[in-house]
């Protein structure tokens, strides 16, 4: 299959590299020093599941360099979603599908509006991966799961083809029963992890082992679940317990990508995470005081810190 990775950071770079190593044609859209390194030295992935060295790499800052792919893995930051969607639109073929693998809430609606509702699938990535250095992706732990499905959960040929391509590349890609539920389960988890990381400036292990901070995490989970249910999302009755069990099983050094961005003084996705939960809570008349406090603490940092 032909893939374009729109945003070859930690998530896009990792999954794109796995697909390319399995023989698929992959074009990586990147920028800055990362793009320069991809062009000069290729792409390296450091992972407990096996390292990858791709040389040469098809890389560009222009999505039009990779015309009419079968699938676009859309892995930009949420604050770049609309701009990136407009940029990739001219490169799409008649049958190109788009799989968004973003954090937060609202990106599916943006992509459906800009690219057309029939192009956009539901996608959820469970992985911890970051750009360690230009041209180098570091995959933490062994977790690497993609969940891909039609928004109406139908078993279409394109979804089955994508799952087969992932499986052949060694990427876990189980079939979700309800992709909207999967999306919201990820939202509940990531808003809790990112909120706790960023508010304490500590990795997950220190957050979940402190009684006061753990109680805050449980409040974040409960508020997100309440918002999801108020919006008609069918979550399990014990979703709060399930989410904390997932967080308890993650590696102690785990950091959400938003925390890594905060440490580097980069732009944050806070509006699409804790800020979005608070906004949607107000719309649904669900109080979300913990998410509101997290967002208030992060709002002054949302645009990043200028270098120097």
C-alpha cells in the first residue's frame, strides 16, 4: 500500500517506519531540522521491539510530493489540524482515506469538514514515542497499538486492508467494536495522564503513588467520563476503574507528549485536552472543576516559550 505520514513526529514516524520496513511505500511529511536529518541520514527508530534504520527515506515538507496515497496517517498536533488538512487535501486521490491519530477532541469533525466525511476513519494510537533527536524516534516500552475503524463501525474493505497491512508490519491493530467509544476511552486516559504530568511536572509513577495526586487523577477520570456519557457515548459502567487500571500498568517514567512539549517550551495541546473537557462539560451542564484548574494552570504556557 501507499501511505503518507502527515506529521512524522514520534507517533507518525514510528508507525510509518514500521510500515516502510515491511515493504510499503511511505512518504514522510516533516519540517525543520527533523526533515533535514531524514533527507541526509534517513530515519532511525529505537525500540525494544527491534530497531529500524531506513535509508533512504522519502521525505518532504510538501504533501503534494506524495500524490494519491491509499491512506494518510494524520499525526500532526491538534493545534495544526485544520492547516495541515488544507495542505494535504490537494494530494489526495479519489479513494484516499485519512486516519487521524491525534490526542484530544474535535479533530475528527475538523477533518470531515475540510476533507469530506467519507474520507475520514476513526483512529486511536496507544504508544509512547518521541523525537529523540532529528531523524531519530525513541519508542518507550513495548506498547504499540492502532485501532482503526469506520465511524459507523462497518467492516469495509479499506479498513480490513489497513489492519492487514499493520499486522504484516508487526503493528497490533485489533478491530474495535465501537470506534467512538475507543476514541473517548483514549481521551479519558490521556487527559488524566497529561493533566497530572503537567500540573506536577513529574512522570506518571510519582503522580499515581502520591495519595493526593492520585485522588486528583481519579477526579480527572470521573469528570471526563461524566462528560462523555452526557454526550451519549456508551462507556462501560466501570470505565473509571478500567482507566485507573490502565494508568497503573503503564511504565512509571511515562510522560504524556504534552508534558514533553511543556518541558521544551513548545506549544501545548491543552485546549484540545483538559480545556476541551471543561468546554464540553459546560455545554452539557456537567461540572469539571479539576479539568478547569489544570487548563487554567497550562493556559499561560499554551503558545510556548520563545527561544531565549
